[in-house]
C-alpha cells in the first residue's frame, strides 16, 4: 500500500497528454529551456511552466539555471520507479490469471 501511495503522484503527473509529450521530448532531446519546449507547440509558456512544476513536484523533473534561463531535465530514477511499479502490477496480474486458469481447469 505504501508503495502505491508513493507512486500515485508520479502517475498523476504522467496522466496528461501535454506532460507526456514533454517527457517524450526531454527523453529524446535532453535538457531544454521553456523557450525550446514551447517552440512548435500550441501551448503557452505559462502552461508549459505549470506542467513542468507539476512534474517537478512529483519528482520527475528538475531545473538548473544557465544564465537567464532554466534548463529542465528528467530524473531517470523516477521513471525507473514507475517502470518497476508497472512490472510489479503486471506480475501480480499474471499470477492471478494463472491461478484463475488452474481453478477453471
């Protein structure tokens, strides 16, 4: 139960299309400024900033100052945490389906 409570903010942060696109872009391109993240998007700088802050609060992102701009980057450990949690759930479902199959047979 405690593990799911720590994963809930992570999955809540990932549960938005704009945030998933930001994660994908940062995975592909590495650290980027808000200016670069906004380029080619129909989302405002303010909205991008809000989404980044939500993910930062969930531990998915961090920013570092470079001159007048902040560069945003993913925390790969937090994404690994999400993957491990999903792997655990998948294993539990596989075990439950195996028990059900044995029961039915």
